[in-house]
C-alpha cells in the first residue's frame, strides 16, 4: 500500500478557511477522562495490543498512566527536577522501556522548559536522566521499532536565543552517548519527527527557526531556513527536500505525518 507524507506548515500568511462535513462532526462523542491536574496534555503514547493502557505527558505536571482507558490515573514522573514534558515514546520492541523528552514544545506566553532526556526501564515507575541537558524544549522522539536502545530526538532548543544543542540527535545505546546528525545552525531547532512504519530506516524531520523577542513572548518571530528533511538510513544522514509548493516567506511550525 503506498504511503504519503502529510505536511502541516505554519507561516506568516492569512489563515485559510477549512470545512468538515457536519455529519462527521455529529458522530464524534467525547468524554473527559482526566487527570485533573498537570496543565494541558502535550503528548500521548500507547502500547500496541494494550488498548486500555496509555501514557500522557503534560505541560507542567509530569507523566500519567492509565490501565483502564482513563477511568483512573497514576502519576509516573514525581521525583524528577523538572515536570514539563514535550515528548514521550514507548519502545515498540519492549514496552517496559519509555523515553521522555522534557520541556514543552508548544511555545506560548506561559511555558516551562526542561533539562533533557529521561529513560525508564520499568514502565515509568522510576527514571534516569540520559543527557541533552541544554536542550530546554524537546518536540518529538522516534524509537526504532527493532531496537529499543536506538532512537532519534527532535530538539527545539532555547526559545529566547541561539544555542548549539538543537536539531536531531541519535543514540544507539539507550542514551549513554548522543550524536547530532541534523544540524544547520544555532537558530534552527527540530520541531517534528516521523518514521515510515513499513520502512523504519526512512525518517522525516522538520526544522524551525523561531524566536521569542526580548520585549515579550506573546508572539513567535519566524526566521529563515525552516524546512523538511529526509533520511533513508535511520537518521544518520539527511537531505533537505525541495521547498517547491511551500510558502515563500519564512515558515512557521511544521508538522509531519505519514499516512496510507
């Protein structure tokens, strides 16, 4: 079955009106399942084959897990020095292994930053810090489905100034060491990652040049250089995709998804 890459691009252009069939909206039924504290949910990760179990990361309340589809929740990130979660991933080959990237990636007027990456080997009961301390905001994690110790991390970086610890990082030993494999300059951070489910070596990443100005942080200023990159070897090397068809001015936040 062919796969296509769906791309959502934010830019300094007027908003476009989108419509959805009313019949589709009317069929949706939503129920609030909590938890009641922690701020807004920034990321969700589930376990294949366990439909009632999933983890959520929050903007400033840590990580929660449910084993009964949201009827009850347990906190799973209570003893760490930070509580803002930007990304969360369960290792497909070993669901006891979790990775958490700290520092929310949804940038706004009131936000919290993190201190890097964490790993749990027991379903989130305990965690250990595994590096990238100066990342501050981590946007996405992609674990190789064949190897729980191999993963890519999209590091957005500092919100108010340049820093070199941003871009896409790769580890093949569970976070003991990291290699920066996609880096353009200290102003461009990685905002998204997605992996082809049928070809794990095929990965796409999006970079974003953003900055909160010194006079306030109610609006993000976009800079040059943002774009989409492709790797065919699991994130070890990257090629920039052509920008043909994208807005010509400085791009904003880009989201990527691979769909059938």
